[in-house]
């Protein structure tokens, strides 16, 4: 015999409710603990990669600057120009200026070629300091290094730093124009401090 809700007496209603609550859908304490454990495990595994994203941005900016400097070395020697890489430390950027040494009135002017557009670094990366041989180390304002038509660049060391304090060092080789990208805060011996 099936009970209809109208036929259930007052005392039996509480027994029916108790059975309904006993099998009600929901999570047990064990199920919740397992889910929390899995979420904690996933967070533990992904945390190192979050720091890696910041470092990747720092490495990317270091490679970008190294590529620009190498390109400028080749352009200066190939087109017989003096190119100047201007670091604007306060505004976290750099730009290129060119000088034609064979013109009537040689003067540096901003380089308007598409490959020499000014670069603004992301807010998480900054130019900490720049050291140029013959000038010294500058950590505020503007400083520049020159690339000469004879195939020479001013010996330069640039330190890029991210918001977590990680540092990348870029060292411009004066004779070859190659840029060494070194992880960490390195100041080569023989450079003015």
C-alpha cells in the first residue's frame, strides 16, 4: 500500500522527513576534504610558475634590448652612420637617434625607421642603471651609448630589474657588438663604477 501525503498521520510525517533528509543530495565532510586537498595541491604546483611569468617578462625585455643593440651595431657599420641608443631611465624606455657624419651639418635626430621605434617597457620592468665607458654609471635621467660606422660601440652595461627584485645584466661588447645577457646583478671588471 502506498501512502499519499494526505493519508500520512501526524506521527509518521516526522519519520518520512527523517528518511528524506537522510538521502538528501549534498556533500559529506570527506568529499569536501578531498576537494580542498586537491585544490591545495594544484595551487602548490602552480605557484612557482606565477613567479616564472614575471621572470619571463624580464627575460623578454632583456632579449628585446639585446636584439635592438645588435641590430644597431650592424646598421651603423653597414650604412656608415653613428647611431645612439638613448636610455630614459626615469620613464623606463629607450629610443634610437642617428647622425650622418658625412652631412653638411651633422646632428643627432630621432631615427624614424620602423625598426627603431621608441620602446616603453612594461610597468613591472625598469632600467635600474646604465654604465657607459667614459661616462660612468647613471641610475636616473638620460644616458646614451653610441654605435660607430667603423664597427665599434661604447662599452656598456645595462641592468634591468623587475618588481620582485630579479635582475638581468646586458653587456655590450665594444669590438663585436654582441650583447651578453646574464642572469643576475653583474658588473664586469674594468668598467667604471
